[in-house]
């Protein structure tokens, strides 16, 4: 099912004369917006499921703090709990998104020339996807790297170096990848799970810091604390059939799901016809990183080899894996 772009009648695309370096083929004719612009894929569901224990731990922390506050001040415990539960909706609130973009992600508004190029390419990408491009906020990050990001409900950011060094078609491939994160639910799910798991993670860090000072206690007090904590762990593990230890494996599983979501976003870009351009960007970036490593080795700097644990915890697949999947998809298309 589809409907016209402006919600009233089909609109003909009208574009200004292309710039000399504009190598992006433009769609002509009617542009339609699909009725269903977002969905939730398997990687999004997996991300939500893997972070459920952290969210439940955060809920227990918030409930405990709310109960203490209620006992001390008389404030009903359900008020702070309810505020925390509803706070996740701020992810989709435009003013809050703008604050997050500027102060949390370090983004800025595009300059006029950047805005013209960025909006022109974004309009073409969203037109091919049948998505209303005006629903998203375009931002720029001052960085010397080729990179982009999709965050919250409507944030799309790209580095200034990407805007200045990539061709129009290559920039379209990068933005199509980020649009895939939004349309498949990766962006909002990642931010929601981070936010709702935050109280539990902060509490865990506090407990680890307290445990690091246990050597300052007397032998008897330290033995008592270790005995109580050990008994509590055994009791909780028995009651939950060992599921309490799942969060220790969650970082590795979440990283694997994140790598899969990157491949899904690559598939989305390739499905819009930007597979070759995205492959070119990946190859050039890989060659740049390789040249930097060679130069560092020639300068006598020690080379850092990524270990197994680091690869298992990596949120992005390596370039060779991404290129392989993109190449396989391009060969399978008729």
C-alpha cells in the first residue's frame, strides 16, 4: 500500500541542476510514501530480549530507591517509578532529540552548503525507500573520519569529512545504511535499552567500587560480607535456575546481534540500489586504515593486534565480512 508523498496528490520531482561532482541518478516522476515506514526485525527483537535482565534489574533498583524515598518523605512510591517508566518516551520527543543530538552525541546543525547537499541526497534516498524524509533531523559531526550515525527516533548524523570527501552517490549509500537502522528499529531499540538498563549498570559499578575497598575491612567483617554475598548469589541462582548469570554473557550476545544489525542495514542500502557505492566507501576506508597502520609500523610504533575477546565484543563486523555479504547480495540479484 502506498500514498502520495504530500498526502494529497502525486508530486513530480523537480531538482535543480546537478553539481559537477553529482553522480547520483535521480528518480523522476511520482514519489510515493509507503503506509508502513518502520518495522521491527529479528535483530531488534533480539536486542530487546538480551537486555531484558538488565531492565528488570534496573526496575528493582528504581523500585528500591522509590520505596526508601517514600518511607522518608511520604511520596507515593509509584510516582518516581512511573516517571522512570515513562521517561523512555522522550526518545521520540523532538526537543529532547535535539538536546541529545547536541549534548550527548556532539552533533551540530549543517552549514548552508552542507545542508543543500545533505538534503538533496537524503531526499533521493528516502524517495527510493518510500519514506517521508522530512520526518528525520539531519545533523553533522565535526570529525576527520568517514562515518555516520542513526540514533533515537529521528536523528541522522554524518561526519563533516564524509560530506566533503565522498561523492554524492557514495554519500547516498552511507545515508541509506543509516536509514536502514531507523526503518528496521535498530536505532530506537538501542537507545531505549541503554536508558532503561542505566540504573542497574550504575548500581553494579557502585557495588564493584565498594567491593574494591573490602580489603580495608577487618578479617571478620570481610568474611561476613563475603559470606552474605555468596549466600545471596547462591539463593538467587537457585531460584532463577541460573538465569541470573545470563547478563554476564549478554555483552557477547548483544555484540553479535549488533554486528548482524549492521549487515541488515547494509542489505537495506543495497536493496535501494546503493550496494556498489557502499562497497566503494568500505574499500577506500579499509585502505586508508591499512595505510595508517603501515605508516605507524614504519615509524616504529607498536602495532596493536585485536584479540579474540575484542573481536567478540566488537559492535561492527569487519570490512571483509560486510563486503562479502554485499557482494553476495549483488550477485544474487537478477
